[in-house]
C-alpha cells in the first residue's frame, strides 16, 4: 500500500526574496541548491549532498497582513508506483489535481487538500538536478517511457552545478 515516507520540503511565499535568502543562507547556514531569480524561486538545503532542498522560497506573498504564507507542503513517497497510486486515489476521491510534473530530480503530483492547501507528493528519481524545472508528464505511461522522459530533461540540465544560475534558455524549460 502506498504511503508517505516523510516530509520533503516546505515552500514559503515571501515579499523580499533577497532578504529571506540571506537569512536562511547567512544566518541559518543553509546552502542555495537551486535558483531562478527571474522567476522568484530559490531552494535551500541544510545538507545538499543528501537532500535536494528542505526550504523553497517563492516570491509572491502579497502583504504582511495576508496569512497566505505556505506555498506548498511536499511529502515524499518511496517509488514511482506509490506516486501513481496516490494520484489515482486523489483523483478517485475528487481532489483537485493542479499538475503532475517532471523535475528531473523528482516527479511530483501537486494537488489541493480539503481546505485548499497546495500539497505535493513526490518521488525522488536519483538524478541530481539543480535547476528548478517542471515539465508536465503522464506518470501512468509504462516505466520505460516515464524514465526516458526523466532522463531527457535531466540530460538537458545536468551540467548546472549546485546553486548555479540558469541561462535564459534553460530558464524556459
């Protein structure tokens, strides 16, 4: 039976991305692992050799009074079949699926919980990718087709080092 294996990361909406990155990087000692300043996205990790990111900072918090702080809550699953099982269950139970995407480093199914909180269940593919990318993918295709699509995206982006900045071309993937 498919189950969540742990918390992967939390996404936080921020007003001042530069200040928040400096806080998590310089004050708390996290490492920038992925960044796309143009899109307003920076990922940080306390242990980048072991985990892609634990904090995702996203520009977009409207005001200090708006309680809309959480961009997403991401939960890990053990395998591709578990991700497929969760996707089928969420659809069967009527939850709104936002998208299913290939991040190269992971496949993620984004949906909204009963109170409208954006949530992701994801499977880590084992292909380290330091670019924040999200290509739509049909996870219900045969394994070899899904894995080939993961590898296609990974091969396009794998040259970007941890914390590396994207070229304009790579930023559009």
